[in-house]
C-alpha cells in the first residue's frame, strides 16, 4: 500500500480514432472488441487510469492492439488524447493537467521530465548522426548549451549503457539492434528525467540480447532510482522487471496489482491465459 503521492497520475485517459456515433458513445456501448461496427470508430484507450510512484517499475502487459502503446504515445505527446487528465508531481507540483498545456510546456515536459525508448530505434534516434550527437540532441532540447558538459555527459551515458567510447562517433545505423536500444536508453536518460517510458524495447531482439538489455534496465533503475513504465506483450519481461503490473485488453485495464500477486492468483480469464503461457 502506497502512502506517498504518485509521481504521475493519469485519470480517465481515452484515445479514439473516429468521431463516434449514438451506438458507441453510450456508457454500455456495443463494441466488437474496441471497434464500433456501426461507424468504424476505434477506441484505442478507454477510461484508463494509472498511478506511478517514485522509484518503482510499473509494467503494462497486453496483446497487440490492447492500447498499451497508444497509452505510452499519449504520455509522451506523440498522440493527442481525446479526453483525460494527467498530473506530474515535478510539473507545477502536480496541479496542472499536462494534456491541456501549451505546445511549449509539453515540449518542456517531454524534453526534461520524461525519457522515451521506442520499440523501433528509428523513432528515437537519427540513424545517420553519431551516437554522441543523438544523446546531445536531447540535452540541447532540455536547455543545455555547454558543449563540454554535453560531451562529458554523453560519454558518461554511453559508458553506463556499455557502448565502447571508441564507437561514440559512429552512427547507430552501424550498430546491432541491441546496441541501438542501448543508445536510445542513453539518450532518454540524458536530461536526468524522473520518469522513463519503455515501449516493447526487447521485441525482435535475440534472446541473449534481450536478457542483456533487461539486465541493463534493472541496473539503471537500481542505480538511479528512476520511475519506469515498461510496456510489453511478453509477461516474462514484465515478471523480470515490474513491481506492479497492469493488464490491458481492448483499450481498457482489466486487472492490476503487485506483479507477484497477478502471477500467483490471476483473476481475469485473459490474465490467466497469459500466466499459464509462462508455465
């Protein structure tokens, strides 16, 4: 039971693609999964509420199309929410809804208070720029203009994510998938954000590479005590990393609790299916 204030609170976040109709905009709408058969509107996220606490790893698990990646994109302002409220303790003491802020304020939140690691490194990195330039880019966006500081910070981060410094001038396109994710993690951490968002970061990597990236994430969290939201379709990844877990299906949260609790006593039929697939 948490007694402290959450570092991040999301309340009733919804994201829909399409305008909706009398069929799907009612409280007890008749949808096919998260899709309106009448007007074709897709409810990618529907009334999602989460709390994230300082120093914890929150896992979000669900199949493709469950809404977990849409939620992450909404938190990082890659997507506009349809409705909902979000409060960050480090932004105006958690008193202002982050989703209704100006573009300038959203850029500040994105560049200084959040770090994002995408499933596809091409979304998070400029593949033809040097690794050190990629890391410096986020520092510049967060207001750092001192070249010496940026270079030393970038080198420190590359070392922290186990990229040899002799390769710091190389572009990520020369690197393996696992190394590209490491550069993304270094970039995401470069402005010392209190929250790191990780969206399917090990998907598509070889098992041994997956394991080393997951070990790195655990090490970083332990050393920095940073709060993390980790999204995956793979419950094994969530089991390894997360203190608490949220299960999503068809754009909605269907179950949440301590990760151990969910693994030992899953309540929802879909969660049971996920857990049994690990056995």
